[in-house]
C-alpha cells in the first residue's frame, strides 16, 4: 500500500460477510490494516478489523457517504470493499458521483449490472433470453397468475417454490416457501402483500451449488465451485434452507463453471470485481441458475481463501489499480474436496476430504 493511503475499509464488519472477508484479508501475502464500519452498534464488538466505526445506514445516502469519507480521511484508507448488497449499491453510487474520498479505490461492477443482479426477476428474464438455463418462473401479478403457475409448474405432483422476486427495496427477497397446496401459496403471498412482487418457480430437488469468480475488466482471473450440503439453523426457515451453509465443499463441475461464467456475462458484458452465481439441479441433474450476485463475496468466501484462492485479496489488488495475472485455467483456482464446517458460535473448520470425518470414534452403531 502507499505510504499515505494504507488501509482497507471493510463495511458490515460486525456481520458474517465482513468477518469472512476480514479473515480472508488476514491471509493476504502482505500485512493489511483493516478499518471496519457497521451501522449496528451491537455488532461493533464482533468486528475482526483493527478499528471499527459506527456509521449511518446505507439507506441514509448523504449521511452514509459523509461517514465513509470521514473514516477514509481519518484512517488513510486506500481501498473500500463493501460486503452487503445494499452497501455495494450505495458505494457504487458514491463512486459514480465522485463522492468517495480522493485516492480511495474500489473493485466494483458498473452500477447498472449491480442493479440488474439485485432484481432477481429481471435477472431471470435476462438469463433466459441469453439461453442460460434457469428455473421456469411466473411472476405473481394476481391470484389468476398463481393458478397459471400451478398448472405450468406441476403443483399437483411437485411443490412450487413461492418467493420474493428480489426487487431491491421490497424487503421480501427471502420469503421463500415450497408449497404443495395453492391455497397455502395464496395465503403466503397475501401475508407478504406480495402480489406483483413475488414469483412462483419450479421446485428443483437436486444439488445446491455456487460458482464464484473475480474479473478484471472482462478477463476472468480465478474462479471456484462449491456445493452446499447443510445449512445454519435450518429450522428457522420454512423451506429448511437459509442463506448460510453450515457444511459446504469445493467441487469440480465444468458444467457449472461454464454456465456460471455465461450467466455473469449475460448480466454484465464487461464484468469487473467479484460475482457469484447460485444453482439448483433439476430432476435430471441439470444445473439451473437461480440468481447472480454482482460486486460482492458470499459469507463463505474464506473457504476459497483456505483452499488456495484469496478472492478478497484479488479485489484489493484491483482496487489499487493493479492487474493480477489470470490463472492459466481460472476454474482450477481452489483445491477440490475440501469441506468448510461451521454453525452458530462454532467454526469455521477446514476438513480435507471424507477421511477428515472418518477418524472420529463412534458408538451405538
């Protein structure tokens, strides 16, 4: 880092996104001074940064921008790495309007790509038009569209996945429920006042996968694929699926890697920074893209760092104006067959292959 701009600012430092990113940056080949921010005062003690500031919510655009500028100037920040999607959008806006402090760099996509990725319904339309495999989906404009969705998506024989469309600002992006009864589905949408803002998708019973990559102005530098096997606190979600995997493993899936890159390039023709695409397999084992996230890493990004590819460090380098060389085969960036195990207040722990579990004694079997 330069002498006058030496720190990396990590937003959302008191939450899981910030913690995993900070732990990854502690693995970087050069020592970094980490400055954290968080809008939740209760979460400040959880930050792993060297110093952490309480700042306004990103939705308070002027106050949020002023706070970031103040922290950047006070702490000689060289790079800002936002973690939460709301803050990614906010920092993109500050960048676009020249409201980041002088000398502060980012490695973020164009704002239009971030906004498209954040709107899951619009993303699916974009991907479908580009020929990327996606689940069949019907936007629920009213009760009649729910009836059509039930007929088209096989509700008589399979559950239908009823969820928020993901449109930014609606607050119902996570309202997902697999429904076998159209009456239950209608009540779920009514409960969330979701007509026009929720969607019904075909239920995909197969593996839950993610492909993540970091790009430098359209060039893929490195990428990795993982499979989610178990979730943190599944009982708190009606679907049994939460946004945080408790057990995930690195896998080699050329089909997922190829589709993931196609999905990212459909959303952003000149991708820059971090992107990840989520997949579910259909009954035939075909991976279908359920969403694309632009401009940020996921909560398990430290798995990739431990497995051989430090994506957050790549972002810091890009934000400093450097151009890391792409790997000869970007999709071989991480070691395969590694498990990342964590749950509430436990872990994370890296386990090398199935033999890492076989060494424990058992009883009653």
